[in-house]
């Protein structure tokens, strides 16, 4: 590849052997309509199938293909970050490997970029072929996040987006470990705009985002961009103490001025259970934040590369 490419397309992949050939073909086709230089930067997030070998083969023939390999599975958001760290293009495009984000949208993103926008994100109008549970939880998540934070993070928007070099450079200065990439991009600022699209079904295979990973992403998003849940704990505590105080006054009056003895073991038990639940929840919220402080303080690298493949690199050792 002569010189630096104009566009870098970052494709994180985790066990995507069933789709990767078609993804490669459609990305090449979309980029050929643009007619400028580009690189396809695949990030293998510790896949246990053959997808990395397939990319190696493409890289052998195709100088536009590069591969970064993690030493194990570090997660989607980290894979995207690694791709951005290593991308060389003037504009960097993030896209999922499973073709839920149509590559055919890239030329329109590039057109917007040429109009002068620094970030062009793709907003999902509809999501096809996903369970009602996924759609409902995703939709609730974006709205809770919007209510919690002062950073204007667009709703119903994934990581499918184009970013100018200067945005990518600023992103690499954000060193936090529990990353919510789409939020960080909003936080960085610059001129941002949206294009709308209909999210397709996954081409093949099943989602690599089980509920466990979705919950982590959701907690990362909220805790990285808002301290409101901590304040919520405080408010709830204040409210409950006030209610408790009123109730205490009431039972004291009962005891002093009437002979109606307070019977309720049930009510006592009910209140105890309720309050214990609330207290545990509040401690849990504290724990989420403290755990993240702990992660940051360990200061471990975000990811470990096992290998990186490109034709340029292959030619390096040839010296005369
Ligand atoms: N992915 C990854 N590491 C993971 C999980 C997912 O790199 O630990 C990649 C995956 O290969 C895909 C993208 O992240 O390219 C989005 O994942 P997926 O399509 O499974 O998520 P969904 O669309 O179901 O939310
Ligand atoms: Mg998907």
C-alpha cells in the first residue's frame, strides 16, 4: 500500500467465520464506489473459530487488508478502541462484522464528512430480526442514559459511525478502562451529524452480546457519564428517613395516648425487608463506582496484541 490510506474501516470480530467472507466482499464493493484509498482493519477479539485465518489469507492477496489480533477476548468496545488506535486514515469508520450495519451506507457518511462534519453517526430507524426483549431493553437503556447524563449521547445509535482524524486523536487521549465508545465520541465534541438507516438482521451466526455483556455495556455507559445514581441513593435515603420519622412519631403517639397496642409483626417485617432491599441496592450502586475506581487505579493496559498482519509489515524485514 503506497502511503497512508484516506479511509480506515475498523471491523471488530469475535467468532464471525460464517459472515466474514460476505462482509469483506460487501465492504470492498462499497469502497470501490468511493474510488479513494482505504484500509480494512480487522480486529480479532480472541475468536476461537477460523475468522482470523481467513483474514490472513485476504491480507496475503489484498494490500488493503490489515489484521490486529488480541491475545484473548477483551470485548467489543476494547476491540473498537484498538482499531482506532492503529487506524491510519484521515477518516475512521467503525462497523460491525455481522452486516447488521450496511456497508453501502459508508459512501453517504463520507459525503457528509466532505461537507465538513467531523463525526457522522448512523441512527437506527428500525431494527429488524432482533427479539422484542433486545429492542425493548436497548430502547429503555438509551432513554435512561439520556435522563442521567449531561453529555448529549444520541439515542438509538450504535458504534456504526465515521470520525475525522482529529476526533480519533482526541479519543486516544481518553484512557479510561471501562469504555463506552459512543458516549466518549459525543463527549469529545466537534461537528456531529446523523444519517438514518434501518438496521438489518445479522447475516448468520448468533449474537456475540449475551445478556451479561449487554448489562456490562449498560452499566459502563451510565456510570461513565453520570454520577446521578449515587445521588439517587442519597435522595432515596433522605426520603425514607423522613417517612420513617413520621411513622415513628405516629407510633409514639399511639403508645402514649391510646391503649391500642401496636400489634404488627407483619408491618415490622415488611418495613425491614423493604428497607434492607433498598440499602443493599444503594450499596450495590456504590460498589459499581468503587469497582470502576479500582479498575482505573490498577492501570493495566486496555488490551494485549498477539500479532498484527499487513503486507507492509511483511516487506519490512527484507534488507540488503
Ligand atoms: N464483538 C467483539 N467482541 C465481543 C463481542 C462482539 O468483537 O466480545 C463484535 C462482533 O463480532 C460484532 C460486533 O462486535 O462484529 C457486534 O456484536 P454482535 O453483532 O454480536 O452484537 P449485537 O448486534 O447482537 O448487539
Ligand atoms: Mg450484530
